[in-house]
C-alpha cells in the first residue's frame, strides 16, 4: 500500500473533536512557520457539497451504496485533482485532513458492508493517523449540545456499529501508517499538544 509522506489524518466518531483538532494542529504548525495545508472530507468540491448538503442533511435520500460511491468519487478528486492532496504534498506542504478513507470504511461499512467499503477505498494511506477515541455517550452529548439538526449518521445505535468498524480497521492498518490513539476526554489543548508533539517527531521537513 502506498503511503503519502507528510499526510496527516484525524479520525473519530461524530462529536469526537476531529475538526477542532485539525484546526489546532494547522495553527500550531503555522505558528512554527511550517508550510501547512488543512482540508476535510466530504470536501467543498461539487461532489463533496452534494454529499454534505443534499444527502447528509436528509434533504434527499439515495441508496447506501450510491452514497458510498459518491464518497469514493469525492476522495479520488480530493487526492488527485489539480489542487488535491497529492499536489499540495508535491509543493512541500504538510497536509492535514479532517477525515479520510477510514471514515468511509467505518460509516459506509455499517450501511453496506465492511468488506465492500474497504475494497472501494483502496487509496493511498496517510503517514500519520490520529484517532480521537471518545466514548460514544460523550459524542452523543456533544452532538446534542450543538443544537443543530442531526445528520443522518448521528444516531446512537448506528454510531455504535461505526465504532466497532473503526476498531476493526485500526487493528489491521498497513505497517507504514503511524497510528496515535488519543483519549478524546482530554481537553482540546491537551489533545492538541499530543498531536503536535507526535507530528513534529514524524514529519519530514
């Protein structure tokens, strides 16, 4: 499996804090004058917006397999598009992504099949993977505190299956992926310090 050097991914259940930590790591690297680019999935491309605004919002529905294929198409463009991850890495940037293929394997694996989701997401893997391990009950509380309409995947029973899929995948990662599991119950600052230290110890400048 191809490993993308200097590609960093944050993963975890909805409510785990991946978005906050991706932003924190970007800020702390930029503060050290390290050339950094932050991105996320689903992306802001037309495919990503279709996923986020049309299907995840519940505005429209489609089959679970169609949604899985859309995620894969968005990821292909995210990686290899003209301003994609690979291009940014070639420019010498440290690339941080809030979610990547592991989310698809965990989430779509709970709606279609784990094996099919894994086969479809045979993409290059990141060099550094941060999994924010936040208890399901805490994630649900955080989602509820947002006071926003829940996305279609933000349901307790479903997230329990997602958590099981994450653990299955994390236990079978390619040897080249450097996995750091961080307790999501720590404060934002404590998690950010752990992520920064691990990043500085492993990136190539």
